[in-house]
């Protein structure tokens, strides 16, 4: 998935930056700590040599003047000034130990002598005095002869002799640390922009689409340009929008159909009810002088009453189905006796309409689970539907056969057939379809619930219903019931 892969790469980059940042910081801290430990001064002679190099040069160039004490006041004053400027003490002695110059007393008596064995110290370890100073001796070499002319003894402070190695700051670690921090900030900025642009904004748009749906506006499509998780969410949301729109349209159509159903049933009930009332009033008024006339009126009343009973039964089954309480109670029984009892009274009813009724030549006697009352209602609805599509001289045929582990019932007619545009909707509630003009009267009688009830009943028996219809050649309905 896009977001998952992107976030894994982003998270890995962020972790690497954090690791580099922490490692660089640890490297810097470690380096600085060791530099502090190594910062203890090292006392070396070369450091002192550098400190007194100017004085040594003067001594080597003018040592003869000091030794002969002729016109040496200038050099003596210069040496004394240099000593004060360098904040050190200089004592120059000849090879025999005679003190020829001392910065504290530029004009020695010539009688002071040093014990060269004890006074000359050429290394810092033996030259250190009790105080925080060093008394170092350097040989004075005559520049012409290259021979030693004397010894210069310097008293220097420890800071003049100490050598401290210049500390080096870990530049590489600092650069890595800064680069990792900068890259991490760029990653965070990228995350912010990406979440805002590719996550928060689409979600806000989806919120607007949701509010539009709540207000009943189902036409506004939810579209997303990127093929990622948000795009999949948009696709599912738009599919949901389509489903809600379809359900809303179906609900509106169902409400309209229910209103039309109530209107049609009210009209259908009103007509036979008016006729029944008229014939009863006629009988009460003595219009019928004899018993045959009364029986004729009673037959008409019975026909109209049966019609009203059928309408009421369809409404009841429809209401029970909506409530999920339609009662289908299959019991185990043999098929031959059940279907003979169901089909026997249908023949005279069909023939009275001028339509030929062809009964099954043989009914397989197999064990099935069936609700005889609901099965009779199912077949009655299919026969009534067939009568709507047929006219005089047409025929209705019923065949029952065993097909593997199923019992198949075929109800066929030679009527006009079902219009092609009506075929996808014939099992929907309230759908009454359209018919040619010669069948229009039959189509106006009914509620549009019959085939919907048939489908519900056969499926409650764990069976199925299907059909085939050709224009001007009739219709065939196929029912299947599982065997026990």
C-alpha cells in the first residue's frame, strides 16, 4: 500500500538521522572529554628554548663584551630590558663559574662564582625549584669559533616551560550532526505537508460529501486523483453513496407503489363490495321471487367475496413478509398425493375461462418437505398470472418430474408472453408490468405481489424459481424442490 510503503521509508530515514545525530553528539562529547584529560601541561625544554631565544642570540653575539667589561653597559641594559619584558631572570656565567651578568644586578662585582656542578641544570626534571619555577641552563656558543663561551641560566615560570597541545574540535562530527538535524527537520516538514495535502484535505472533502449525503444530495460524486489508501476510501465511499442513492430511489419507488397499491386495492375492494351489497339489498327487497334466482345471486356474491378474500390474503402475506413473520412450515410427505389434491380443483377454474388445462400425466411419488397450504398459494398465483397472459383457445400445462435430487414443476402457457423490458422486474413487489391491449383488462386486476410472494415461498422451501418467455409463444415457470 502507498501510505504504508511511504511511511516505512520516511520512518527509516528519520531513524537514521536520529542515530547519526546521537552518534555525532556522543563522538563530540567523547573527544572533548579526552581532550580535557589530555590538557595537563607538558614541561619541555624546547618550550623554554623558544621563550629565551632572543636573549640567547644577544648573549652569543655580545658575550665577549660581558667578559671584558668594556663598553658593555648598552648590552647589559638591553639584556636587562629583555629579561623584564619576558618576565624572567637571566644569569650569565663564564666557564669557570664567574657571574658576568645578572638581570637583577646588571653590574656584578666579578667575585661571585657559581658551583657549576650544582647550578647547571639542562633538563626540566632537575631544573624545577621549590616554587612554581624552573632554573634552566643553556650553553652560550661563540658564533665565530663554535666553542662554548659560558652558560646562561634562566629562571622561568612554569607557564613559560609548559607546552599545551592545541585542542582540535571534531569538525566532521559537527558537520554530520548538523546535516542529520537539518535532514530530520526537512523530513518533519515533508511529513507535515504530506499529511496536510494528502490526508487532512481529502478527509475534509470527504466530510463535505458526507454532509451532502445527509442533506439528501446523492448526485455529488466523491473522487480522488491518487491511487492510494485514501483513493480506495473514496472509491468505497462513492460506492456507498451509489448504494444509498439506489436505496433512496427504491424507497421512493416503493412508497409510490405502496400508495398506488392502496389506491388500487381500495378500488378493487370497492367494486366487488358494492356488487355484494347491491345483490344482498336486492334479495332483502324481494327482487328474487324464487330459490333459483336467489342461488344465482348467491353465486355472484360468492364470486365477488372470493375475489375480495384473495386481495386481502395477498395483502396479509405481503405484510407478514415485510415483518419477517410469513409462516412456511414444511413437513415430510409424499409428492403425488399432495400435488393431486392441489391441482384437482384448479382444472375447472381454468376451464371456465375458456383456457385448456393440461394436467401432469404422472406425478413422481417421492418424499419431500413441503407446506401444502403455501404451495397451493404459490401454484394458484402462478396459474392466475398465466391466465392474465392467455385468452380463449390458449392452454396452460403443468408438468412434474424428478431431476436428480430435485423435484421440478413446470407451469407453461401459450399466451402472449412477458415483455422483454419487464423480465428483470417481475419478481419485485408491486410490479405489474405492461401488456398488449387484449390483455390490459387482466393486468389491471391484481396487486403486483403475486410473483414476489411466490419467490419468497419457494425459497423458504430451499428451492428456486426461474422462467423463460418468448413473445407470442408463451411463458414457462420452473420450480425446484429438494428431495428428502
